[in-house]
């Protein structure tokens, strides 16, 4: 079946379910030697129905005791005014596709208020990473109680109730909330006039959604735009009144897989699992035809031509993604010189070579080239999306590199932008200055990699970078980016403790904590904020609570510069010791020896909380700063320009 005939509810960007799905699921459970998370993630890239999701969720429960490095653990609180029995296995199974090992702690039906305000409730005591408030308009007080005269509906009470639930959950659990805009009602009292008439449910919900869209990002909560999702599939299909009255299902049963996908892509974004790089095929993907056969004049790209405009729309989409920070690369089986010709010479070509971080055109297989692209950009394979018209190439990459997202796009190029963007690979829960410059930052990474290849040794390379490291305390200006880094950085992160934006704000004012944000730039460009340090401090001792950095600056002397700065500030405050812990996870093995490399001594008197954990102590009186091949700068020097007050 061609994917273009599939509706959004069918998750058309995913391959159809394979005939041997059950056999493969049983096989991965039986194999005790392989990492089951890797096999499961590959299996869940197919479009799962409710029955398959239930089978996957049951397998995950049986497999949890066996550790996996392929999935990141995440605990989700679930509160709803609808039945969630079918939804829970779909969420667990879908989350695996996004690299998340999901555990759900669900409230009883209709118990949102009790769960939120009771500190000892099931969800609050579980200390989840996030809480999904899956409430629709029937679970919030829109109708004026006891009122017979007009107006019948209003948004104020609903806005206030949701705000109180969010605040109570944050206070008692410390978790970020996932809050939903509401699907409009399927029926209208005045027809088209409803949206403009105060007192109608349609008008009240429109006001509620507008207020929530403004408030949620400011509060640090994550937004799920169900108003858009329900409109995307159509309200007539979204609502199933019979199923609401029989089973209290908030949406039609057939749409639950799409809703689960929508939730899980947001959870993935919270954990830094959103994709960062779009890899583009060329022939019949960016233009119509084969450049090597048809020549420059024979490829379809012209305005006024339906086929040519379809390919221009793909390029426009790619450019829009780059403008919001997605990295672009090319991967094509082609002669390099011929492949570059349209970028250099075709008058209707929108994409230029300068928009691309890596250009890989050769005759190697695409999986091999994608691995090279990932290395050059210093990104993981799970950050990659491949857009390719060729089903054989798509299948080869999926089989060789299951971490790479490869959407099914069919054979109609006019559908490519909608399919790719509907899949939510690049969904975000926040937007910062660093996001805007990310594409250029990774282009600079590729240039650095080329510079390293041409350098005689590492010191020469580091000197040539002309690096500048800037330090500042936590502040309002950097708060959103700090929270983003804390919640998505997994590899260079010694403890992987997570803090909400509200908790980050509290740390800014805490006299018991030392905070540091680290920004790096060099001759190739501005890397933006790449590091965060939090220390709990007492007069004699500072304890490293959090130390994380972006891996793209690893082994360039930045970690030594950070150590110098923290040790200097601690010593100036009168502290004698700096202590730290390494808490191992599935992904942070690269920092297992960080403190040893920085001169800390292992504290053998402390018991280890888990295998591989270690405690470390740095004698500040004996500490000798590292000599650095970079320049240090205090951002406080620019406080007036930045309108930021530093302590």
C-alpha cells in the first residue's frame, strides 16, 4: 500500500507491521546475550496497533530486570478524566521507538485533584520525571454551575483549576507537567459565530488554549497541542461520542496510537532525544530526475511546473528547519562533482552548499556514509533522520542502523514535507538562542574535524582554534537553556540529576549553592552555552551536585578550564575540599574517569550506591591549576551590555 493513501491516524511515516512481528518479539526476549533495548527499538519503528503495543508492553515488563543501554529510563505520572487502560501500553511501547524506557504511575480515574494536593498520593510519592495531565474539556469546569441564562460557558474557572493542579504537582513532586490544549467541541450552537461569541463552549476553549499556550512555556511546563492534532485528523474523526459514554475514551480508539506518538515525542524532547540532523538524498528527493543522466536542464525544479514546485517545497521545508536549528547534510550515491552542480549552477535551486554541514556524495552504501556524517558532526546516530525517495535505500539503512529515523515517504514528492514534519522528529519543548545557531555550530564542528586532520598534533590544533571560554553564574537570561541542558544531556553528565526551570530559578538565588554556566566560542563560530555546574557549598567543603557539558567540546581543554574556575572560586570562598561523585548510567561512561583525570583522589571511605559509582575528593590547598591553550573570560565584564546582574 502506498503511504500517501494512509491517513495521519495510521502513522504513515512508519513502515507497516511485518508478518513476523510476534516471532521477532519472542526472539528478543529469548536472547539473553544481546541488548534487548536495541532489538526492541528496531521492532517498534513499525506502526503498532493496540494489540501489538500490549504485547510489547508486556515484554518490556518482563525484560526490565535485564539492563539495557539503548533506552533511557523515564517515569511518567498519568492523570486523566478518561479511561487510560488502553493508552498505558501504547505509551510504553511507543516510547521505546523514541529510545525511552517508560514507567507509568497512573492515578485512579477522575482523581486529578486528590492526586495533586495530597503530598502522599501515588504520583507525588513516586517522584516522576513528568506528569501528563490528560484532561479534555469534559474534565474541566467550563460550564457555569447552575446558571440557566446566557452566558453558559467561560474559561476562567478552567484556567484556574488547571493552574492549581500544575502548581500542586510541582510543589509536591517536583515534576514538570505535560499540559494539553483542548480539542474544540465537535458541535456548535451558532455555527461559525461560536468562536466569536462569548458564552459558547467553542469561544471558552479558544480563550483557554490561547492562555495556556502563553503560560506553559513561561512556567517550564511542556505543551501538547491537541487543538492542532485534533484538527489535523478532523474533529469528526477525533470524537467518538458512543465510546465516551460506554468506556470514557476521550478520543476515538483508532486514534490512540497517534496520541501516544504525540506524547512520546514530547517526552523524548524533554530527555534530549529529539533529532538534530536531517540527511537529504538528492536525485528524486531534492529535485526531479537524475542529475547524472538528465543533466542540469533536465531536472525538475521550475516554478509553474507541478512536479518542480513539489521539490522546491521540500527544499523550502529543509531551509525552514535549518533556520530553527536543524542541521542539514547530503548523502547521495553519486559523483561528487556532478552532485554539486545543481547547488552551484541551477537558477531555481533554493538550497546552497553553504546550508549543508556535510556533503557526502560517493558510491559507498548509505549506512556507511551516515556513520561518517555522524562522526564528522559529533552527533549520535539517534540524532539522524534520512529523507530518501528510494525504498531499497530506506530499508538498507533501517536494517543496518536502526537508531536512524527513516520515514516512509512513498512516491509522491508533494507529500514529503507533510509526512516528515507530521512525524515529529524535530519536536521541541523550548526554543533558545543556542537552538537558532545550532545548525551553524555543527557546520563549524565539521570544519574543526577537517582542521584536526590537517594539524600536526593536538596542541597545534587547539592553539589554532583560538578558543574562548566564558563563565557566568546562573541568571534569568540563561535559565531556559540551563534547564534544557540539565534535562537533555546524558553522556558528559556525572550524576544526571534533573531540575525543572523553576528549580533552576531557585538555585539562582540560593546562598547554599554555587552555580556556573559555561559558553565557548572559537574561530569557527559560537558554540553557545555548553556546560553547567552546580555545587552545594558549606564553609569547609563544596560538593559537586551537577556537572555536565556538551560532547561537542570534549577533549579541547574545556573540562580543565571548568575545574580551574570551580576550584578557584571554592578556594576564594574559604573551602578546603571539593568533592564529587560519578553515578553511572547507560550513557555516561565517557566521564567515568573524569575526576581522576582532573586530579581528584578516590574516597575509599564512601560506600558505592551502585556498581561502578565512585566518590572523589580534591584537596584545594594542594591544587595546581591546569595550563590551558584557550582564553578564559568572565561574563560579568559584560553585565551592563547583557542587562544581567551577576553575584
